[in-house]
C-alpha cells in the first residue's frame, strides 16, 4: 500500500511540475496558451483570426496520455528506489 501511495503522489507531482515547467502563456499578446507535456491537453487563442478556433480547447485523450506517461515515470522511479534500497541492506 505504501508503494501505491508513493506512485500516486509522484504521478500527480510529475504531472503538475511538467505542466507548469512547459506551459506557454502568450494569449494576452495575441497568441496562444498551451498546457501539457509531452502532449498539449489544453489550447486557447486570443486574437483575431479566421478559422483559428477549430483545434483549440480541452483534449481529454491528451490529458490521459500525459497522466499515463507521468504514471509510468513514477512507477519506474519507485521501482528503482526500492531495488537500490534492497541492495544496500
């Protein structure tokens, strides 16, 4: 149970850190706002443009894939930590 809790906390932490570290906030100056890493799960646009609003908004599949990649990284990190801590004892 302790391992599962560590994986969940680390997954959320990795998702938040990667999103905050890679976000782009440029909508205030006639640009784009983009959230998500490695895939962008939310796009917004502020400005005048014809046909610019087709691909913007929330993309749940990309959020799921971002969460999955963070989960895989967290799982690997926890497993490596437990492997190295067992070898030291």
